[in-house]
C-alpha cells in the first residue's frame, strides 16, 4: 500500500467534497438504481480530474483527465489485466489511474449490510495491491438516515478511521 502524502490525502478528500457539493449530485436516490447514480457521478469525477490537471498546467487537461479515468463497463480496456484474488478480479465502479491509483466504489441502500459489502470490496482493492487508495461513497437511503448517523458511533468511527489509517480506504456517507 502506498504511503499517504499530504497531496494524496488532499486529492482523495477533495474528490469527495467536489462530488457531493456539486449541484448536479442527486441527494435523493430512492427512485434511481445504483447504475443510474453511477452514470450521474461519472462526469463529476471527470470534471474534478479536469480541474486537477488544469491546476497543474497540463496543456490538454481534458484529454489527460479522460486518459486517467475508467468506469466499469466502459468500452475497451484500461490498464493491465488484474490478477485474480479468490477467483475474481478487482474492478471497482471507477478507476482513477493518475495522479494516484484510486478505486472508487459507490453503493446505495436503506440497509447497512450493503456498507459491509462495500467495505470488504474496498479493502480487497488495496490489499491486492491493485490500487493505492479507495474512495467509498455510500448513499444512505433509509428514511431516518440511520446508517449515516451510525457512522458517528464509537464502534463505527473506529472502523472508519482504521480503514483509512490501515487500508487507505476513505469511507464517506451521504
């Protein structure tokens, strides 16, 4: 796993802020499938990368952003064929190749067990060595936002902190 630099921490944290603070980011996902929401998040990630590379004075930040980004189901291939782990390959919902190898996972549910599935999936991305960091965004669809609220609990906070500290997995709830 890659060591966290201040720049890497900032990149992943700012990615989250950029996505959830964008006016196009859907707050209520109850009437949309996970795949539909992922399709809405995709251009937000690309725009974030365009802004990032533009700030680094790339002559064609748009091309650099698009070369550095892959989404699950995109035509063609992206990067190397990944080795199997427990009989399957680690392909997250989105892949950011540069400036860091970041897997992006998105899940939504009114059920907390989906969080556990996403956490396990996210850990596999870094433990396999395929990715340096993971940004896992979970959309809480419960009516009372109990999953998002539970993240402030003692046990959950400890797990979320340990995921970032020990496994380079940034977990965020909306």
